[in-house]
C-alpha cells in the first residue's frame, strides 16, 4: 500500500507580485499602500505540491518521507 505525502513550497505572491503591499486609488488621486491581503505582507505564499505516492519501503523509520 502506498502512502500519500503532501509537501509545500513558497511562490511569489500573485496579488502583490512579491512587494508585500498593494496600491489603491483614493478620491484625492493619491496611491496609498496597504498590507497585501494575499500574503499578509510577506511577499510570498505557501503552495501545496501535487500529492506524491511513496511505497512503504521509502517512508523510513518515522513513517513519513521528507519532502524534497
């Protein structure tokens, strides 16, 4: 029986393009910035990799394979 292992990786935020802030247009014509709602100001987001199936022989003693 194979086991499913979920891994995550970081990608640039698609909302702010890695800047951590988003720009808005105020009624005055100024461009105020606010913290990005997509990444909470980090500039990156965690994305789940496609699930990978491992046979039990590759899981190791702990029962979980390390994500690479």
